[in-house]
C-alpha cells in the first residue's frame, strides 16, 4: 500500500515537472516574440522618420522604405513597407519645408 502511494506521488511530481517545463518554454517563446516585435516596431518608426525628414526632397528618394502619397492641401500620407505597417499623416509647409506630424496609426491586416 505504501509503495503504491509513493509511486503515485512520483507520478504526480513528474507530471508537475513536465507541466512546469512546458510553461517555461511558452514563457520564453512569448518573451522572445515581444522583444522581436519591439525591434520591428522601432525599425518601422525609424523608416517613417527618415521619410518624414526627407519629404521635401521627394524626387530624390530612391529605394524608399515607405510609401508616400499626397492626400490634399500640403498633406502627405506616409506608410512603412515593412511589418508592422505604420502610417503617419504629415503637413508640409512649402515655404519653410518644415514637416509636422498630425496623426499616427498602425495598420492591421
């Protein structure tokens, strides 16, 4: 009787260890995903910032990391090519070539 009780405790502990190992692996995968997503988000924001800074020289931009299109009176919509897709709306003052950001959003698919 005692042997059966001890064996049941060993099985219980081994299943507990297996469950903890699975949870630890899932936590590591989740943490790595968050870090990678953060890096991609920062890279997309840097690409947008670069396109925003060089908006007045739109004809000179080659192999741009963003899509740039006009949406009205001195308003430009700039969106990143890489994922995550970020999009900003900016106003370009043609007299001073100064760009001011009006809106920001993330495009979801």
